[in-house]
């Protein structure tokens, strides 16, 4: 089986988030980026486990600038066999990324395309569904478990108040979430071997960006809390009227 | 607000692999050490399964070549691993230091091919634990005075004596032991657990390195097969070369402890308010933080440069002494000063300063005390021996 795992980069979870260029662009000054945790911990590790159990190849892919190579190298150090970087501008939107990944997956005969359920930065949940559409494959969203028996995948999903168990025959696209696998650390030998495994950089092939961000807005911080005791009802009403201006 | 602990961008001097190594070891420490370390330190127990975990990560003998189970890393990578491990706890770094520099290094450097094949791969995976016996009850700073002896018989040596303060001795499967032969020359040999007359009593009631097992090595007419002797190395340069490798790692390691204290104090200073403003807004507290990051930065540059020299085989023992001495001192001072910054909270186990400060009391003592390293620098610059 051939597994193609989509890897994106996201700001480190402790990064201070701000925007520039009239709030149209994320301000990456001084921000450290990491591999998107749901891609790394769940999608990649589960693909590696399935490959280790029954053979195959795990390729990691990213659409982005050349510098993203280092995230792909990290994924190789964790155990991926090879990597592909489709070189593109920094903030490319999902449609365009999905089109290019789908094309690559189709041309190179991958059986499964796996993404994390979302990036922890833009949280758009959109990539997997689009890839599946472009490849004309079923899409299983937010899977918590994935077993593979021959051609048949058994996939668990959480649903409101319970779980759904699906069987999919043949190729499909899966987005993975917590439960699917456990974080795996790159060990020293993996890191040293990462240099020797193939990482192909190919030019972007398809399409123009169709969605432009017109503005980002940061949620205003919550104001200070003012406490009133039971015998201060009058003061409370007055504050709601004159300070908070909500009644 | 600049919360970086890499003030002079030392990172940019690292290779991509070295940065990956740091991240991986840091993730390991955040996931597997920091959440549990206080409880083991409080209970005065070593962390079970620590060695196999360090082995799986590749942190045991990382610079040993791959054919013997290591990862074939360079010296800066080794230093980075030590730094990140000690950010968790000096006990964890000590375990990795001893296994790597004091057990695997001498077996790799002085051992026979059979010894290397027999021990190194299992030591690298953590399946086997090793310890290093140099210090004795009556001879600490002056190991040349050692009393432990070997006497040659037809196919074995008879070993008698005792070693004290030995990291991991209660857990060890093997001990690299330094003893004098009948000609009074220091020799090294590998003693295995289970050999008759060999025991490893535990040292209890430490206030420092409480999550590390420390003990003695006692030898009463232990018959050690001749094939367990390092064949060619004679004299103190054997154990001292091991100490050089370990001390180099310590110079990096303690920066990790200092960084951890600094990270916690900086965060605390921005969150805790007194007199209507954050602690970080008071000059006296800023002085502590500013001095801490300055000393951390200087220490990083010292160790990084020492790593470059070590990779080129040019680092002198005197340079290593200077780095060990300086970096341990700044780390222990940072831990103590920044502990104060947390007020009462600073004495609690939820915060790392008290634990790091107490651990560093061992680190400033072992591998050559603070004073002894000063004498080494003193002798290097004056040419006069002031030890005796
Ligand atoms: C937790 C822990 C783990 C250890 N692990 C190991 C291990 O794994 N293997 C091992 O072999 N050893 C180990 N040691 C031993 C350690 O290396 C020794 O404790 C250290 O070398 C100091 O020896 P000592 O304790 O006998 O002190 P001493 O040598 O008695 O020194 C006492 C004091 O006198 C000072 N002093 C000594 N000589 C001079 C001098 N000439 N001039 C001025 N001042 C001097 C010293 O600086 C020190 O302050 C460990 C120690 C500790 C605490």
C-alpha cells in the first residue's frame, strides 16, 4: 500500500499571534513554526504503523515555500520513507493546495491520502474533503481509529453521543484525529538517516488561488471581571446600565 | 517582550540535524520527564524504565559509531542532548552521562573488539546499565591515591577494595572499575553483577539527585576474568579521559537546568502581581532575570565553542574544566536566585527551582569539584601545581 501523508506547518502553540499588511497577512516575525500536531501525531504515525504491519511506502507531502523542507525532514526522521515538496508561495489557500496534492497522489498511484483533522492555526478542516473530491474518492472525516485488512479499511468516528464504525473498500482519503495513534519521537538514528532519504522538490502545477483573505481579526481580550455581592443588587443594575450599557 | 532563551541566536550555528535532535529530546522531556519528575524526586526513587527510554531515543552513547549501537553523532549533538535532558532533571542527565561517557566511551576507546561487541549495543539500547567506579571512601579529589587493587593469577585477576558515590551502582549490570595493579599502575576492568564477592549497597538519604540511584561498589576477592581487562591503557589518563568527555557534557547539561528555571521565573514574573503591578516590573526582579539570561547566553557560547573544538579534537582538558566550572556555577546561582523570585511558591515541588538547585549541589561536586577545576585553570595559566 502507498500512503501519502499531508504535512503542514503551524505556529508553535505558545506563539504570540498578530497580523500585518493591514491585517491581511499573518505576522510570522519571531514566530517558531512546528509540524502541525494532528498531521504528525495521528496521520503520520498511523500510516507508519500500518506500513510496519503489512508493508508499503509512506510519503509525506507539503505545498509551500522551499524552507518547509525542514518539516518534511522531521517527518522523515520520525519514519517516513520519502518526501515531496511542491514549491509554492507562503499562504496558499486550501483549494489550490488540495488540487496539487490530488494531482500528485493520482499520478503516483497512492492508495490512501491522510491529513490531520485540521491545522491548529487556520482550523479550516477543508483539505481532506477537497482532495477526495478532486480524486473522486470517499472521504472519512475526523477518524479516531483505522484498521486495514487487505483492501478493507475499518474506520471509527466519534459522533454526537457515540461512535460510528465504517467499512471502506479500496482507496480513500482520511482525516485523522486524537485516538488514531500516539505521538512518536524521532530518535537519533532516524534523524541521522533522514539526510539519506529522498526529498523531491517539484514546481507547482495547477491552478491559481481563488480565495483571498481580506482581513484577520483578533478576538478582543475579555475585560476585567467585577464582583457584586447579594446585597449590592442596586449597584449591579446601575453598572449594567451605565458602565456596561447593556440594559 | 523577548522570551527567547537563545539570546545570541546560537541556534543559527547549529545544523538542521542538531536542531531536530534538540526538538526530539525536548519533546521527550516535556512528555516523559517533567510531568513525573517531582514525584520521583520527592519519593527519593529512580525513574523505572528510564534507561530503555533513553536508549530508544538514542541518548545513550550518541557519539558511538552505529556499528556498536550508537548513532554516530558529533559532539555538539551530544551536548545538546545533555542540555535538554538536564532541563528535565540532573538525575536524568547524570544517568545518560555515566552510561555514555563513563561506561560506553572507555569500552569503545580502550576495550577489545570482543568487549565492544559484547557490551556496547546493549548499553546503547538501555537493556544493560553501566556504572563507573573511580572515587573511593578515602580518595575523592585525589584518585591517584586509590587503594582498590588487582592481583594477577593464571587466568583471572583478584579484585579487592571499595568505591563510593557511584551513580547507578545499585542498578548496574556492569561496572567499569579503576584499580591499581601490582606495579601500582591504574588499570581499568569490567566487573559484572553476579560475580562472587561483588556487591552494590545503596546510598540513602540524599538531598540532591534524589531521582538518581547512588551507591557503593564493594569487592571482596572478586575473580575477574582476564578478558575483562582493558588491555593497553595504563595510568590515570584512562579515567581522566572519560571524565573529560563527561565534564564536557555537563557543561552543556547544566545550561538546561538554568534555562528551565529561567523560563518558569519569567512566566511567573509576568503573571504574579504585587503592589499593583507584575513582579517583572520591579527593578530588583528585572536584575535577577537580566543577569540570568546574560549568564545563560555566555554559557551557551562557551559550550558551543568548546563543542566545535571537541569536534576538531582540539579541546584541552583545561578548557573543559573552565566550561564545567563556570557553567555549573552560573546554573546553581540562577536556580537559587530565581527560586527567591517565586517567593513561597519557590519552595514547592510544582516549581523546579528548588529541585534543580539541590541537584546542582551534586553537579558542582562530582566530576571534579568547583575548587579542583579552579586549581586546574590556575595550574594551566601559571604552570605551578597548587594541589598538593
Ligand atoms: C551524587 C554523586 C554522584 C557521584 N557519582 C560518581 C560516579 O559515578 N563515579 C565516581 O567515581 N564518583 C562519583 N562521585 C564522586 C565525586 O566525583 C566526588 O565526590 C568528588 O570527586 C569529590 O570527592 P570527595 O567527595 O571525596 O571530596 P574531597 O576530595 O574530600 O573534597 C572535599 C573538599 O575539599 C576540597 N579539596 C580537595 N582537595 C583540594 C585541594 N588540593 N585544594 C583545595 N581544595 C581541595 C574539594 O574541592 C571539596 O570542596 C559522585 C558524587 C556524588 C555526590
